[in-house]
């Protein structure tokens, strides 16, 4: 290599290193959603606040679109400290942390507002404490609206219409039982496999909130969406305890503050995206069923509560949620 070329290469690598070290330490955060999705943008906003608060000691890079793996794997990698942070649903925690089953119970919350209130209170704290025993720090809970069924076959107007149909659920035994209690069949699978599974007829459909239904493109292959709103599962942003413990007390506090502050950003983006997503899928010709009687759905959930709300501790959590105004 000629001298001039060596110099150019050297300068380029210095420039690159400079860009990378503008921040002393970049935390890697996983998200299954595409760039621009409210959770992705909320964690990016948290990163900006964190960089300011720590004078550039800490930044966050969001690896969106499941670049670091599907949620179950991202959770494990975060527990091991391979990934610093993960923004995931509480659903995939259900089989490993029993407390997370309670806010994941069908029809436990009266509305997304009720969920927000509960998760900002003692029940939310109880869940954060449970994370610590599993090598994770629960930083904040985010909104995920309400989840409803969609499928490629027919409009669902009642529970009877669900009979024998096959739906994908998140990888949580409780959701398998939830779908069975409604008379349908459930297949737990990672989010990234749902589109092709509907397209090829392996499953008839899945269930999710409007922004996920839209951003995943599932509406392209499952055009019947029934707003039965059976689940209001909070999202959570967790940090690896290994990463957290490696930070100074000052930086730990900054992480917690920036995470809480990102909630307002999330809320605003979420409200806008929910509306925009519904408009987009309707414009694409989706048939949305809104006039559904939820009472039989709610009543059908009794065996699920019986199976999963077993100990006094979990019963108390249910009572605390119900008592939250
Ligand atoms: C979305 C949620 C994701 C993921 C996904 C799923 O609503 O935001 O974190 O859990 O659902 O169904 O796998």
C-alpha cells in the first residue's frame, strides 16, 4: 500500500473510532419491532436523555426488527449480559417468572388506563422486584393497548365462531390455555414466524394490538380482525443485572430516570400510532368487527384464573389489581 493510501485508511479508521467513542459506552437494546415503532422510538429517546444526563458516559443503540433474536432469546441473552437491555412483552416471561402471569391474565384490566395505573403502583413494583431474582432490572413498563384476534378465514362475531380454529400465541402456557378455554387451538411460536405461518395455512390467525397487526404486515394475510380485546399485556424494558451492577450509583440513577422519562414519549407515540394503524388497515380493506359481546369471553376465562392464580401471593395481586381505581 502506498504511503498516501495508508494515511487515508488511518484517518478513516480514526474518524470511525471517533464516531463510535463520542459516547464512552453504548448499551445494546433489543426490540422485535421495526424502526419507527413507538417502543423503538421510546428507547431511542431514553438513550438521548441518558447521554445528556451522563455527559456522554452512556448511550443506547436500539437493535430493532429482532436483529438480536426473537423475544425469548433476547430475554435469555439479557439475563446473561450478552445484551444490555431488552424491550419485550411480559408474555414471554410468564413461564419463568410467575408474578408476570398476573398482569398477563385475560380481561384482568378494565382498560389500558387501568393497566398503566396498576403498573405504576405496588403491583408494578412487585414485578420489578421479581425480575431482580432473575438477573434482570425492570426499568419501566410501556403500553401495548389491547390484543384481539385476527384470522384469514372468516369474521368472528362470537365465541362459537372460534371453535376449532388455530391461533398463534406468544410463548406462554397461559395463553395456550386461554385460547383452549375459548374453544380454539393455540400454537405458541415466535413473532417472526407468524406471517408465513398464516400465509401457508399452518395457523388461521393470531392475536395482537393494532400497531403490531399493522407493522408486522399480518393484516395482509389475515383480513378479519375482531376487537374482543382479551389481553392488555404490559410491555417492559429490562436491563441485564450484570450491566446495571457495572455502572456507578450516579449512572444507575440516570438509567432509571431516563427510562421513566421515556414513558411520556412512548405514551404520546402510542396513542398516535394506534389510530394511524387502524386507519391504515381499514384503508387496506380489512374487515373489523367491533360489536362483540365480551361477556361470554370473560366468563370462559374462569378455568384459566383457577389454574394460574394459585398461591395467596398471586391471589392478592389479582385483588390489588381489581381494587385499583
Ligand atoms: C407485540 C409486542 C411484542 C411481541 C409481540 C408478540 O404486541 O409489542 O413485544 O410480544 O406482540 O406477539 O410476540
